[in-house]
C-alpha cells in the first residue's frame, strides 16, 4: 500500500541506526569507510553507486555516504520516482543534469525565462566550453516546434513557475512536443518554485526533475543542496560514477542532515505557505498602490488555466508590481515589522527582494524587459507566519510610499 505524503516525508528512507538504535539518521562525518579485507572492500565498492539504493554500501563520501543516502531515499519516496542524486547546491544540480545529458556535436535549448545563474551558465559558461545554447519563449509551442526542426538539440531545459516573474509553461505539452520530435532529447526541469508538493513534472514527461534543496525542501535557510530525480536508476548510477566522483559536486553529510530534517515537514509547510500566498496575493491585488500581482492561483494570472491543470496547490512564491521604481525602492527601505529583505526563498519566514537589482542584477537588459523583470517588480517568498500578520505588515509598509 502506498503511504501518504506526510508519512513518506517522515518515514521514507530512514530506519533506526542499526548500531546505536538512534531514531534519527546520524551525521556520518567520515570521508572514508574501512573494511577487514580487500574482498569486502571490492564488494562494497561495486554497490556504492546506487543501482539499488536500498542496498547501498560505502567506501568514500564523494561517491556515497549513509546520511546522504537516507536523504536520497526519502526524496525518491516523496517525489515518487525511482531514484535521486543530491548535489552541493541547486546550481550544481542544474549544471550537472545539463552537462551529463549533453552530447558532442549537438546544442542545448533553454527557456528565456530561467533563474539568473542558469541563464549565466547558458550564455557565458557553456560557450567557453564550445557548447551552443539557444533561448526561446516556451509559451509559443509553434515557435518551439520550428526551433526543434531547425536545430540538433540533446538537452532542453526550462522551469515553471519561472523565477521571478511566475510565468508558467504547459509542461506536458512541451515534453510531448519534444519527445515526439526526437525521443533522444532529454528534458531537464527546475521544479524549485513548485516543489514536489505542488507539481509532478516526471509524470508529465520530464526526464530529469531538479530542485534547489536549499529552498523549500530544507525550508530553514541553513543548508545548501541540490537534487536530480529521475526514473532510471542505471542512468543515475552512471551519473554518480562519472560526475559525483570526477566533479565532486556531492553535499556534505552535515548539509544532508539539515535537509533531511527539513524534508520531514515539507508537505505541511508548503501547504501552509500556499494558503498564505493565495491570501496575500488577493490582498495585494485589491490594494490601490499595487499595479499588478503575479500568482498562479489568481484567475488574473496570464497562465492561470495552465497552472490550474498542473499545480495543486499553487505554491508559496508570488511577485507584484508597484507603479514605478521609486515606489519599489521606498517600499523596501521602509521598516517591515516581520518580512525580511533577503535574496533567499522557501524559508519558513517571509522574504522580499527586488529582482531587477538583487537576484537578476546582471541579466541582460533586453532579456529583463522581454521576460518582465522590470524596475517595479518585487518578489515575495511567503512563510508560515500567521497570514493576518503578513498582510498587516505589507499594509503598513505600503501606506508609507
């Protein structure tokens, strides 16, 4: 019998420590693991790559570690997939997934509306490696089809909702179109904003689901990490052998422990954050000083029908526009009583930031304009505070501009 989400979040991938009977998975802060003989060592090394993650053995933490293994098993249980690989950060997961699926002589295609560091990787880092990457607005499926026909791609990457504009794409329609054109193309998808609670891209045709576990999955703003999830354990084992060992993008056992702790309450947190975000979005939409609100759960969102089809609930992220740059600056310079000015997201406490100046500061100006990252746009990551307090804090700050 398949257990419920919160049950899987608490119990999935973990069992009492076999030596000490500790209920919580310990932090195995050891680089290496000792064996009584060469035969035992070789036996352990063979199964250290995770073809069957339930039977993991260990010889060096860069390849596998008991704390990290428990995290990967719990993630696979929550995401409902065959397996996961954890990385040292969200960007490590994105770059890892793209490079691991790239084939020499081909190109990469990415949505024009992606996280700033992802865009930087595509436009600055990949060209230095001789890898071409094209950008396209994935809202236009006809243009996407034409782009596929005119080029040789091995990887297509996108995210939805997009950071920071909350633009949504039809995930299943995009994946169907790509795989119908060429089944060999791998689709990598950043699901950080939606989390595994709100959206299930692997069930919509995505090949590799990516998360920055530093965000909602950890939820406490105290650990960096990334995730790659898929339904082919042999591919993941090969990735672990080729990329974890050679590029060294594995997380520390301490960070794995923190993220493992946060993951237990992911379902409860995201549902509360989603409820709060919808109420805050409705409040802002009615406020006379707010020009526009972008939240997938509002009927006014340009892709509301798409979001309604593939998200439930609608997540804890939203964006809103004021009338001009001066008002945006003044709002952020006002003293919020609860909300904090910070670049992170997915925390249990509510955070606000100015993408134009902060997270997306060095994005090409024309691309900012094309993707809606204006001087007026602010991003809110909603926490689990009492929503009445959040609304009152926004109200008193807006009253000062």
